[in-house]
C-alpha cells in the first residue's frame, strides 16, 4: 500500500501583521513563532529541524522548495522508527525538497526531491491514501485524491504526519483562541485570586520603573490545565515580559477550556498594567 505525505494546506494568517521575532514572526492566533525558511539553503533547513526536533515547528516556505519528482522508500524503513519525531523529520526533509538523498535517473542525471511515497515492499498493493492538513483550527483526515500541483509563491504551515500511518485518519493537536471556545479556561481558584497572586509575586524591574503603559503576555492553557508557550507581545519591554513569565510559571494550574464538550488547548492574553 502506498501512503503519500504532503505539505499541509497553507495557513491563512497574514504574515505582514505578525510581530518580528528571532528568525521569523510571532503569530498570536497560533501562539507560535513562524520560522522564515524562504531564504535558507536546504542544508540550513535540515540543520534547523535537527536542532529543534523536539519542538512543533511552523514555517514559511517558497513553493519552489516543494517541487519536482517522487522518491519511494520501503515501508519497513519508516515502520521501524519507534520515535514519532524521527518519523516526522524523515518525511519532512524529503517533502520539503531538502537534499537528504542524492537521486539520479537511469542516465545518471540528478533530480530534486519533491515528495515521498512509503511503499509496502511485501505486497505491491496500489491503493493510495493521501494525507492533507490545515495549519489551524481544523481536523486533519486522510482522503483519496490526486496530488495538487503547487503554484509559485509563499506557503505557511506546519508539516504533519499521522501517529500511525495505518490508522487512516487522525486529529491535529490544535491551539484555539480562548474567545472561540464554548467554555472559557479559568484559574482553578478563580480569576480574582489568580490576579492577586500575580500582583503579590510580580516585582517591577528597576529598568522599567518609568514605564506606565499597558502591556501583554500570551500563553497556552494545556489540556491538563498547565501553562506553557509563554511569549511577550510586541511593545512590551523585555524585562517586564520576563518577570511576568517568571511569575506565571509558578502559578497554579487552570481549568482548561472546552469546545463542543471536549477539552482543548487554548491561548490566553494576559494584560499587565504597571502603576
């Protein structure tokens, strides 16, 4: 059986409205830094993913990085990978056209790599399942359809691989905006006590004592209620953001939000007023 792994459908967020951060821009909707790979060489892209293999990476790519031929790998090569992220990296590098393999046709001419087919080498069954996904706010499901031809331009999104290739369908671990949920996330002891805790433990940095404006810190409430993915929103002094994150890391868990009766991950923006 052949299983095709493709780059997800483009993310619809506006790159120009994101805040510059590190080697990309910070997306408020996803609570992530979108890495700009468009100016990187294939070896640089490969090195970045190796160095960050334990992270969920969202990126901005040129469509020209995703073109040309198909390469096939026997199914036992991927099925023998017991670590999910190793499988993810192997599929991702090939799908993005990075130079993990040197391919040549029968005349010895080298070709680029476009996508990868995982072929069952024990039975040459011709059934095909193609995986498509969306970057934010949608479920990912396997479905039979022809591979679409990529147009020129820029694409943003998070390459994904199902937990089990044989499963046929899977759901992506989405981060929702708190305002989009049916039940909002709240601190276990209530918002009033949470704010009292924050105020009591927050120490105004000396370098920002003259700063009197309102600033913001964004974080994610995980499904178990723990807080993660802390980020400083633009126009917030670094010292203030770092102190706020320090306090948040010591705070008690929250009661996670719900959507359609299901507990989900969600982002929350905390306003900080310095007086």
